[in-house]
C-alpha cells in the first residue's frame, strides 16, 4: 500500500507542497468499511500538512460493504478528539441508524440489501441479533448526530449533493444524503458555490470509478474505495475558490469478491439509476 499526490491537471508529484497561510481542508471520499485505507489517509494527511493550519472533512458513508465498519467508526470517533475533523452524515449512516433503532417497516431489510450485512459481521452480529444491544449506543448516537454539510467560504461539503437552484437553508435533509440525477445533471449555473461530494463513484463522463471527478462547479471524490482499493483526498485552499489545489491518492488492495452494480437512488425513487456499489 502507498500514497502519492496527484495535481488536478493529472501531473503526478510527490507530496511536497509547502503550507500556505490560509487553512487547508482535506476532504476524504467514501470509506465504506475500509479501515486500512483510513489509517493510510490519516498518515498521508499528517505528512502533507507539514505543520500548516488544516482541517479534515470526511464526506460520509463510513459503514457497509467493506469489512471493518465498526473499526472505521471507532477510529473516527477517536480522531475527532485529536484532530480538527468534521464527519458528515452519509446515506448509509442514516440507513444503519434507522435499521438499528426502528427495524420495522422494511428498514432492516433495506439496510441489509445495501451492504449492511458486512457491517453486522464487523460487530459480530447477525440479522436476527438484538441490534439495539449489539451495536454500541455511542456509535448510534454519533452517527445520528452527524452534520449534513459544512463549508469554507468558497465551497459546500456534503455527502451526495444539493438540489440545484435551491438556497442551502431551504434544502431538504434527505437531499444531502441521497440526491443523484438532479444534482449530477444540473448546469453549473444552478449552484452558488463549488460542491465537494461523494456518493456516486461512476457517472456519465466518469467511466472509471477509481478516479475523482473534477469539474468547474463540483468535485466528486467517491472512488468506490471499498471495491477498488483507491481512496481520494481532495486538498482545498480556503483562500482559493473552485476545485482542489492538490489530490492525494491512497492505494490499497482491491476487493476481488466485489463487482460494480447499480444502486437505488433516492428512497422515494426505486429505479435503477446512475449510482453504483459493490455486490457479491
């Protein structure tokens, strides 16, 4: 396993950028149970910071599909005690909280269909276990209380995206976690700030899931890390608008047992659309 830094223009470099006076934000893409990549990411960020002011924003989806969801949650809870780290809520955290606290109405089944079975195994549980007792309450409280967005003056950081043309204060909470088509197909003029997001590793024009999507109005850092073994970290300068000034790629082992297949879009729309995830 290794990490390298790649400039947005796709010029490969070593992580030697000198710190700037303005704080930098390190945005980390969807982890999905890849504790190995998370550990490498934290080490890479610590090396890249080189003593300058910084903060880290994790873009959500810490659980499901990968092998060590419990370890990822425990690591992030501890990291927030030591680092200026903001963990945003992803749709998979929302699915897990609902399945554990309100298992009826098909919530448990929906979660399991979207990779929750891997998370249960990381806790040593089965679908018929007492999830309320088996999953630490601290973990549920932490996931339930995660914020949906944060910003830095030039950008909005969010898990899935935002509804175009709608002021941030009027966005629906589920939009931040689930939106896909309306956001990804919107014109750049529909947004007042650059959007940094995850949630969708493959989309039109982004044929390789293991590569970030760098556009003028948004940056998509979901690289399907749980399956590809590649995690992307975007480095954003608070004094410079737009996309990342640098990219750090974490390269680990891919999952040979997972293939990319379509995922459901927003919960109110069950059609197979443009999102992707790994399924055995």
